[in-house]
C-alpha cells in the first residue's frame, strides 16, 4: 500500500506516519524497483496500535519498550497511570483556583494577581504543574506559507519586468524567439509550482497536521 492509502485507512496523517518512522516505531519495507515505501497489513496494524496508545497519552519511549518486548502492555499502563494520577492532581489544583475565581466580581484590572501567583508558585514548588497556554500561543499557520509564496511570485514578476525593460531599451539585442519563450516560461512555471505547493500546504493545515504535530 501507498502512504495515502494508509492515511485513509488508519486515520493518521502522512506527517504523523513519517514521524513514527523517524522514531523507529514503524519500518515499512522499500519497493526494490522504485525505492518507495510499501506498507503492508502489519504496518497498518502497528499504526492502529500506536494510534490507540497515543490517544491514551502514552509517550513514544513507552510504546517503543512495548514493541521491543522489554515491557508488557500492563507494565506500560501501570507506569502511565502514575503520570495520569499526577496530572489529575495538577488539574484538581487548577479547578480549585478557577472555582475560587469564578465568584470574583471585580474587573481584571483589580484582580490581586501577585497573591494568586504566589500561591501557585508555592504549589509548583511542592510538585504541582499548571497548564501554560503561553506555549500554545502560536502565530496563524497560514501567514508563513502565504508570505513566502507572495515573495517568490513578486521576485519572479520583477525578474520578468526587468527582462522586458532591458529588451525595450535595446530591441536589437533581443534573443531568438525560442530563447525568449524559455525566458518567460521559466518564471511562469516556477510561479505555478509555488502556487501548487501553497495549495497543498493549506490543505495540510486544514486537515489538522499542525494540530496533530502537537499530539506526537
């Protein structure tokens, strides 16, 4: 099977599948004729197991130990339950503080943030870990590909304009028609390729690959 078929069958994006290959959780064989990855039923089953464990929150190393047989599923789950219990306690502390604040009738400008932060710091020193949404404050994922594509197209348009301008100054220096067609076709082909790559990247973002990456 090709990676597109595996993606549709298992419900894991190509980006995640390649990530698991990089982490040596998956090792599909290579087609001897073209060198492409050739996924089999065993790879699909392995990905389904990986998907299950990752949905439960198990880290990569735990899954690798299970695959290698150095620990059973039960061993991994017992270790993971300790982590989940710790996270539950952390969440309970967050719920407690949010519950105290829900009855706060004063505006944000009058909130005694230093006092609450001091209490949170004391809890953190005793082992509590609070969620830090600052780590998720990422920029709009569409901005970078759109900006890069725009810069490339503007550069190509400027190149074409420069060629036309130079030929208008010295028409007699214009190259043969075949070369002229090539000079203008090349930037157009690059621009078309850039737009195609932009379209594919936007599709990847819409399919959730950026969000999936946070769940590796």
